C-alpha cells in the first residue's frame, strides 16, 4: 500500500523531474542525452549480470575496488554499472573502459524498473552507500535477485527522514538481502528503522582501502616540481556554491603573509568551472586552468601563477598529492562534506567546516586522533591554514597521524567481498 502511494506520487512529480533535467542540461548537455535509459529502455540487453549502482562520482570512486574484485572473482559474469549523473558515467568509462557495461539507472517507477530488470537480468544487485529506492529493491527481490547495500551509511538527519515514512522504510528494508554498514552508529540506525540483525553486518568504510598508485604519485611529484617545490600550496577541493567566494577571501588574506602561496581550487561539479573562473579573474589574479595549461605550462609561467583552477575530472588525487594543506569542501555549506581520507592518504593535513554529517563517523575518528581539523567559519579557516603553513613540523605530524589512521582501518573491502561471496554462494 505504502509503496503504491509512493509510486503514485513519483509519477505525479515526473514532469518536474524532467524539467529539472532539462534545466541542468543547459549547462551540461549530457543531461538531455540517453534519456530513454532513465526509463529502463535502451539498446543494452544482457542474458545476466552483476549490477552495481553508484549515484555519482563519489560513490563511483568508492565502488572501483569492489568492481575490480568482482571482475577478478567472477570473470565469466557481465558487470553492469549504473549511475545517475553524466560525471559518474564519465568516471565509469574512464576507469573501466569496455571491461564493464554502463547505463543510467532507471527512475524508481514500477514500469521503468521492471523494464530495466527484463533487459539486463541481474543475478546480484549491489547498491553503493545509502541509495534506498523502494521499487528497485522490491522488483529485484521479486525477480529472485539478492540485493546488497554496500558501504552503507546513515546520518541522524537521514534517519529522521526515513522514520517519517516508517511503513515504507520497513517494507523496503525487509527486501534487502544484506546491508554492510560502515560503522556501529550507522548499523544501529538501520536496526531502529526495522532492519533485522541477520540482514546486517558491519564492515567499516571501504574508503579506508584507498590505494595510491605509483603513477599518481609520480604525476603529483611532477606537478609539484612545475608549480615550484619551494612555494607553499593550499588546495580547496570539492567546493560547492557558497564556498568559493569565502575560499578566495581566505586566500587573499593568506597571500599577505605568504606572497608566493599557490591556491588550487577544485569545484565539485563541472558546470560550475566557468563561474568559479570568473570569480578568480574578477579579483585580478593570475589563473591557469588545469585542463588547458596545468599539465604543460612551463616553470616560468608557474612562478607567476596565483590560482590553478582544477577543472578536470578524475585528477583530484594528483592535485592533493602536490599540495601542502587541504580544505575539503561541501562542509562550509550544509552539503555534508566529502571524502577526507584522500588527502590524508598522501600525508597532507586536512581541514573541514562544520557540516560533515555525510562522513561523521570517519571525521570523528580522525578528529579524535588529531589527524583532522574542523573550523566553524571562514575566519577560523584563515587562522588554521596559516598556522599549518607556518609550521612544517605540525603539517608533517598531522599527515603522519592521518596515514596511520588510514592504515589501521583498512580491511573493509575484504570483509565486504566475504559478505558478497556468502550471499552469492550457489548463485554465481
């Protein structure tokens, strides 16, 4: 009954969803391409597959080691990866090429989901983090396809939202085969929402299993050499609307103390690259776009550079590795933050704002260890960045603590794969 009401509401708001898709396509034309896939249609037809769903770039990057293990463990199975955004699609294509199939995930409408399942015939569905869609879980269950929620997290805010729809939430969770939670607080919230203990395992966060390839480390070292090994570099990564202007103001104040300081700013979404470029140019700073000049610019032009705009996808790790201090965005505004482990994997000290509810458990662990700093506002950010830039010993100490915490918490991926193999015993 509750799922029928939910589906009816979803059908009613579809015109507005399509209008939003069209609006987003003004800046990102890819949003108006392959629309049929969003309704479960398209040219891809598979006899069977393992289906991995990752919403956007963050979830896609987290899914990469899982998909690699699946390719290795089940070489005879087709792997299908779905995303909701063009940037997520681009990441899948860039990382895996022809080794996996990719389409956009269907909207959570009964007709779309059933059409999708008939076309691809999933034998196992793995959903990254907390993408809980009632119809997707219901119809995969109805088709005899087990579903696993991998690397699952649930903030207090999200849990309150699900509790308001408790009947729908309990029905939805009853059809999950296995939920692999990142931490005990996440697991407890899922239990309170109606998940049964036998459906639950706590694996830790697979984000701790991040590995930095020698290729990326070498590219970071080369980038740093081009920028100037003797100058300090401050990176503001994954910034959202409402954060770029404060970051530029922070940089303006820091520039008084550190005249040769280089700012690397990396907006989270590609459609905002041009807007951020205009903000930088308006302040009269010497700027280079990483996509056009960052890789090939000569040393002489780099010495005059004030700001490098990271307007490329898939190269954030490279930029982190060439920096001295990192601010991880989505945290000065109420977005919930982004992956703080990426700079720490390089030993680069990281700072976040007050809004980190999407990474609360990981952030709390790092804060308690002294491997992460948290600020409440722009003014505190200036103070903390300046203190780190002035104190190399503190930067190295924080970086070492961060790497230690990352190393101590590895192993979630192996535990998750063990859970997947238990679910698929006799199926795959």
